[in-house]
């Protein structure tokens, strides 16, 4: 589990808390599980057991857009992608994931969306490095989180 070592100033914070992985029934199955209940996979969504695949929220899987560092990301779009990729791999059409997770929501009549960098666990840019295009005060903008500047 990661910890935050910086304080970010914000006028509004939206945070989802309380995810629970219901994987206890797999504890003595031989499948490699992490302490939080997520299940280790490779880039093909395959577990340590060759014919067992995992996708969706409980998959602790490589994230292509984050240098294949592993994460469990509970988002609808990624679960759909995992299902497709796991199916292809189960059918012998070996294909590694190239996941670029993103999210979207509506808040106060405004659409909010973003790529994997906006997830706190995945953000690597300092707040001073963020590039804004548009008008933040009018909530009509895009924020870019560049890496390696």
C-alpha cells in the first residue's frame, strides 16, 4: 500500500473510499493473492496458474501507460478491456495488454474525465509541472501531467 508524502492544496476533493475485494473464497486455491485481496496477473491477465485468468477490479495487473507497473484499478472501461484481453488469451490468441485507464464523471453539470496520471497512486508530476489549456475559472480546461520535464 502506498502512502502520500506531499500535501496538495485544493478547493474541492473527490475521493472514493472503501473498496473491498471479495476474493476470500480463493485463499486456499493456490492462486497468488496480495494481502488486500487483489490477484497477481501478468500482461496477459494470467495468474500463477496457467489456465486461470483474472480481470476487472481484483486484477493486480500491469498498466501499459504506467511503464507496466502493476495496479488494481476499479473502473468500468478497464474491466471491459480486461474481459476482452483475457478472452483473447484464453483462446490462444496471445496478446499483451496495452491499458491506458481513464475515468469520467459528471459533477455540478460539468463532465470530468482524465487519463491514468490523474489517479493519485499513478501521478508522478509535481503540481508545479501541470500544464493547463483553457480557462480553469470557467471549468473549461484540460490539464496535462507531463513526465520527464
